[in-house]
C-alpha cells in the first residue's frame, strides 16, 4: 500500500465525520428549539414540523443526483461545494424573519446536506475493502454522534439564554473547518464512465416524492378538501410509477432499480425504510413530550436527549462483534422488535415519572438504534460490485432520507389524529395524544421486523466476518450479461 493510500485511509473517516458532525449537530439543535421557534414566529408547534420535514424532503429529492455529480465532477469538489452551500444556508436560516423564509432556507440547507452524506459514504466505500467497511463506517459514525450528544444540550442552553437564531450561526466555524479538511484529505474519485444526467427521471421522481411528502405533511390540517387531497395523491403515485417505467427503459437511469434484485441490498433498503417510519418521528415528538407535556425548559429537555446519543456511541464498539457472532439476520430481526418495545415504553412517561426511568429508556433507544443503523447501512453493500457502489450509495441514501421524512410526517400525523380538535396547549390532552402516537409507532416498528426474515444466515459475512459469503449475489451482473447476449 502506497503512502498516499495510507494517509487517505487514516484521515478520510475524520473528513466525513466532520461533515456529519455539523449536520447532526444542526438537526438535533433544531428539534430542541421547535417550541421556541413556534412562540417567536407565532405559530403552533406541530405546524412547524415543516421546518424539519422541508429539510429532510430536500435531502430525499436532491440525493439522487449526488452520485451523478460525484462521478462527473469528482468527490472532492462536490463534497466541498456541498459544505459551503450548507454553511451559507445555515446563515440564511438564522436571518429568517418568518416561517416561509425559514422553510425555504432549510430547503437550501437540505440540498447541501444531500451532497455531503452520500458522497462521503461513497468515498468510504471506494477507499476501504468490504472486510474493513464495517469498522470504517463505525469509526465515521462515532465522532459524528458527538453532534446529537451536544446538540440537544447546546440548543437548549442557546434557546434558554439567547435567541433560537444563534443555533444556525454555530454551523459557520464547523463549516469552514470541514471545507479545509476536505480540501486536504478527501480523495478525488470520478466515475468509470461519463453517464448523462437522467433529467426526465429527475423530474418524475423528484416531483412525485415532493408532492407525496407535502400531502403527508398537510394531511389532517384541513388545508385541502378530501377530493383535492385524493386527486393530488393519485398524481404523486402516478408520477412515481411513471419513473419506475421510465427507469426500466433508460440506459442511464437516475436510480437503477435493478439493484433491488440483490437480496441483501433490497432487504437493507426496504427493511430500513419501514423501520425508520417508526423511528423517524421520535426526534420531533420527544422534545414536545418533555417541554410541552412535562413542562420542562428547553435545556432540561436537551439533557434528556443526551443519553441516547451517548449510548449510540458506546454501541459502535460492540456492533461488529455482535454481527460477527449472531449474523445480520438474527440481529436485525431481534433488534427491530426491541426498538419497537422501547418506543412503546415512552407512552408511560408523564408528570411524576422518575428521571432515572426516562434516562434508562433513552439509553436503550440509543443502543438499539445504533446497532440497527450500523447493520442496515453496511449490509446494503455486502453483495454490490465496486462499479455499482456510486449508484448503491445514492439509492440507499435517498431511501433512507425519504423514510425519515415519511416517519416524521407519520409521527406528527398520528399525534394530530389522536389530538383531534382539542387544543395543543392543554398539557394533559397533548400528553395523551403523544402516548397513543408512541404506541402506534411501536406497532409499526415491530411489524417491520418481518422484512428481515428473508435474509439468509450467511448474508453479510463478507462484511461482518471479513470473508466472502458462500454464494455472493451477482444478479445485476448476470442480468446485464443476459441482456447483452
């Protein structure tokens, strides 16, 4: 191994982790500050879910072009540009004077983040062999989890002593540092072939996903009549179906759906999608429970979110051993059910609940979520060829963010449905609605455990044990060879 390759392997995880740290810090701070934002902008807290969903929605829509941009312009240039856009958008968020401007700035911020995550993950996948991939990704995630560890507390203290606007300005120094690190240590990978951008696919997929996410956001708020909502829902589904038809006939599609024929990739992406529907609403609902349901100030609410991030960091030291000992199939099935049980336990949190019980639940949530995401994010690449790594990273990242967007909208929608016409300012009523929402999300998460049943015992061994699986799946390569013949 050359000296340059050694330096790249040594510092690349820190480069990617620095960008992830900034992004995670931002997202967790925003969740903690939602009630303060609502009071400042004179809107209801639940209506401000657009500040969170718009960011995640922008990620889901823009991520599909990240792989094409990285292949075309190189990972270093795209990664640095993405960080610059994210930092600039953060400043615009802090300068926002109303809710629409804040949402628009968050959309731009999400676009920058959409370039950072998959491009950083792509650089990791191309740099490290599969036998070292789990260790490398865990190393990336550990520093990045410092963001969620500090975010709730820092956000709570900022909101308590200053204005919520300062939570966005804190990204500026981290952005400058991340750009410097990327310029110095990010490898500049390009695609093996210059494929054109699938503009029609981008229009069909992006419009369909954006419309569907928006409909989920406004559902139950009586902003549209049932007929209009139903018509727009059908249109969004038709747009996505049209993309699926288009992708099978395009030589260079935006998202190559044939990758779903690889079992481990399919189970990772689809299983992760349904699991995150239940998990995705917690970062938004838990601060509401702590601040509005229990009456805690923002900084105390932030402290209660810290154990989950700390436990997630701690689990990263054991996830590789657990996967090597029990295998991906058993770990994912059992751990998904445990996540559902933990979510259900939050329905018992109310006024008078001992702090130690809340901390224990938060620790369990962090342990199980960390193991789940490490497992799902790495098995996706177990049987993917190196030449398909860019497309696989793009598709996995796109579906991951889309599921988090749907999960957040789903959590807010379920809470609003249980709340009915009752006022959100009524602490008892809001707490009851949140409890019922936790139970519903728990049920959805437990049901998603069945998605991992189709995995085989030796699936993922090329990653968890550093060896090739007995029968690696090469369906995509076989299909392309058959088509060529």
